[in-house]
């Protein structure tokens, strides 16, 4: 069984879809997901009314061809509202079959709240405090620590979540024995998730009958940092197990995110408004491919897995005819993004080749 904090689009078109596929094929499936919704209860109600079933339209451009297929997902057993059904959340936490706790509460969810300074009987406010309450109940029943697998988009997300839970435990004056169990017996996993999930598809034949219908691009990648060989979701083709996922983070930030930010610079003043339009542009499209393969990939070779192949995947993803990704959205906080996504590549290129990268340097002249 899996306890999942978050009922949003991303997890339902990412981990929940993968778990459904594993459940259908594995000899020992990880089992049903119990979803916990904290903000409102509309999504939880909708999932329960649909008996946990919904569809995901996989739409995009892959391996030179357009992909447009629809998959039914039935991995969610039920959904709970934390505010009104906290006793049922605790009951799920002490189920002996529970093996994984998943989350995607957004980056803002990995914070503590002043309202949780003292421990009450109902649902705490912050996600780390909710998780701590769940784990305290599990430890009190002498149950093993679960895999704790956050999908929030920050580096070292598992380490960050563990530290917040232990900080909350100190505020609640949790026993030393329980804190040692939290630190040493619970399996806190760092992850990197990568899939674009834009929301409901447009003009889909199931739109009228499935209010939970989603679309997602064909590409999906989930890097999981662990030395163990028994991660329950390891058999899925989108899941990559590694003792160090730093190279995958480097690859994504420098290639995918770097290409996005470079396009904002290159397309300025051209009237081009979306990523797909950039790829279709007779000058910008070839420019981006040259930038990736001749300036970004060369400084990543030997530092991460197949940067050239990942670059070709990125170009396919950017061509997605079903997705309108605006450059104006990417341009938010542009200076800080340049500092993280492009400037290190410029520095690495200069150090490795003894000269300036011509295309990247030209963007800032």
C-alpha cells in the first residue's frame, strides 16, 4: 500500500500512472494508493466518485513521430481529506502493508508552520508536521519505517524533508527513541522527476465524461537515489536507480532548463512567443540544436549519462504539437535562471576549450 500526500495533476500523470502499470504486471505489486488532500476536498471527492479511476492522454512528439494515446489509470484506492478525515489518514499510516509514502506538495510545501509549534489531536498544518504525525503513529505500533519518496522539485528533496521532520520533532519534544527511528529506520529518498503535465487535453473525446482527464508528454524520467536493491518501484522503465542522482540533475538543469532560458534570450524581439514556435522557426530551431550539441553537450560529456541523447529528447519535447509553453512564463526570474542554467556552461566551456562559446557568448553581448 502507498500513502500519497498530494492529489494534483503531476503525481496522477507520473507516479500514479507508473504504479498502475506496475500493479498490472508485477508478481508482488506495490498495491493501491491512498491519496491525502490537504487544500480543499474537491479533488478527493472527485477521485472517490470515480472509484479512483481516470485517464491520461499521452501526447507529444517522440522518435520522429506524433504520439497520441490514452491510458486508463486505476491505482488509487481512495482519497481522504486531511482536515476532516485525519483519523483515517492515521489508520492508513499504521496499516502493516504500507511500504511507501509519496508526496508532491510543491516546493512551498517543504516548510514548517508556526501553527504547528505545539502538537494537537487533528491534522497539523504543514506537510512535514503531517508526515511526522503519521510516522509517530507508525512507530508507536512497532511497524517498520517506510520508503519516503518526495517528488518536490528541489535538490536533495529527501534530505530536506527528513531535516524538516526532525526539526518539527524537536518542537514537539518527540522522544529520542522515536527520533532515532525516524533517522535510521525510515528510508528518506532523494529524487529527480521530469515530465511535463500541462493539464486536461483540448478537444479530447473523453473530456465530457472524465472530469479527471489529464494530458502528459511521452517523455518521463524518475531518478531515485538509493544504494538498496529493493526499491518497490524499481521495475518501471521510467525509474532509474542510482547511488548519486547529481549527474541527472546537472543534465536536466544544463540541457532542458538551459535551452529554455537560452531561447528566451535568442527569441527576444522576433515575435516568437512559444517554445514550439522556436523549434519551427527557420533560424532559431537550427540555432538551438547547434547550441545544445556544440556548446552545452561537450562540457557535460563524461559528467552525466548520454547528454547528446538527452538533448535530442529535449528537442522532441520542445516540438510537442499539443503543448503551448510560453516564453514569457520561462522568462520569469530570468537573471537568476541565467546564473544557474547558462553561466556555468559558459565558464566550463572557457575552461575546457580555452575560448568563449560563440553562440552562448553572443547572447550577452
